[in-house]
C-alpha cells in the first residue's frame, strides 16, 4: 500500500509549533534559523512534502515556469532547455517545456495556453518576435525573451546577431568566398527576424552573392534542402543559422560526393558540442550557452519574485574556427604562417 502523505499538522505536532509557524518555517518566512532547521528536519523525518496545489492556492504561485522553445529539433535549443530547466530547479522552480515546432501560429497558441495555465512566468526563444500578441501577453505575466527582443518583456537575453553575422560573412569573404548559400529556419511569414535582415545587409556591404533557402532543423529535412542547394549551382560556402542545419549539409555533401571543405565550405551558428566531433570539425559562431542559461534563469527568478526592473543582457559572439571552412575552390590555400597572420 502506498504510504499516506504526511500532513503539516503532523509536522506541527512533532515540533510543538502551530501549523502556521510550520508553514512559515518551510517557506523561510518570519521565524528564526533554528526554527527553520528544526521544522525541516522533522519534515524530512516524516516524509512531508508540500502539496503543490495547496501551496499554489495559498501563495498565488504555481512554482512552474513555462519554457517555450522555437524548435526542439534544433540540438542547441535542446541543450538550452536542459540547462534552463536545471537552473530553475536550483531556484525551487520547475520548467514546463513546450515545443513550437518552428511554427509561428503554434507559438502563439502555446504561449497563450501557458498564460492560461497560470505559470509564474515564461521564458521564450521566439520564432516571431514581432508578432502582435506578445505585448498583451507580457502584460499578464513576466516574460523573458532569449535570442531576439520582444516588446513588453520583463527582461531579455538577446544575441548580438549583427556582430555574429558580420563575423561569419567577413571570415568567408576573407577566404575568397563570394557565392554563399544561407540556410535559415525562418519562414516567409516572419521575414523580419534580425539575423536574416542582417545577413542581407552585410551581403550587400561585402559584395556577396547570397542565395537564401528555408530549412527546418530536423536532420532529414535539412539534408533534403541542402541536397537541392548543392545540386544546382554549387556555392563555394554554406552558412547555416543553426549547427543542426549544418549537419544536414554534411549529409547532403556526402550523398553528392562533395568534399568539405575542398568542394564547399560549411559554417554553423551556435557551437553545439557535437560540432567539434564532426570530420572535419564545424566552424561556427559560439554564443556562450552557459552564460545565456545563467542570465535567463537569473532574470526569470527576479521577475517571478515580483521584481519590476527590466533587464537587458546582450550576448556577444565569438568565432570558433575548425576545419570545415577553407579558401574558396581555385584559390591557393593559406600557409600556416599566413593563416596565423590573418588571425592576428
């Protein structure tokens, strides 16, 4: 037979305190440290666990934070979700993780469902940061945006996409690449995402011939899109707005008998740990995921606790060079000394 849940009254009897005092002690309120320790020890011995429904009714809080991911087919977003979930757990909160599957319409529906489920706050990596529903939703609960800015949020950890795109395209151009395919998960319905806007602006500034194709994050779909791109007028380089998409380029290149980087260079955009295990390793833009996780959890915790100060964190990128990018075909390769000099 399952053991009956111990009650707060039983903890009170064991400690000689009132149920109210026990409740305060368990929540760390209005009692001495000695009392807190005595109550927690008795609760542990009795196997007492707070009833989450009762606690939510008493406090007006559920302890749940909605974590709305743009697409969990993106391995980097999976890592982000795991890290944020663990970080929230350390703050005695739990993540309710939902996947928008890269669909802006589904993103809106799920965001509204999280609000209706009375989560204490929401962390979102938005697919459509300019959508009209965000400001109204942000008025009803604290929202922390990760990646791109959203109007009305309690805080945000945004990527310096202009700098990230510039790092990538200037690196490719310096190695003689002018015909570049860009694979992005952005759909035609959300054309104003900052990274996509910046890539076209930088391409014009640098005089690059850019071919843009929409690619889902899933390996099979990304491989199919890359296969089509590489089967036509083969670009000298492919720049992918997610390392997960770049893995599809590797698969398509192998199917087509193209070598990386001999026939085509490949670059990613988030430095997933898997990228260093590829042959050759994937050159990519590193956003410092650990710092993003810490900042998002910190901002969400402050907002959920009633903080009113809006905080804005900008995450700067670094270029992580590996073996997947080389000089454009037909150009002589750089010597070790020349490569070292160009990096300096």
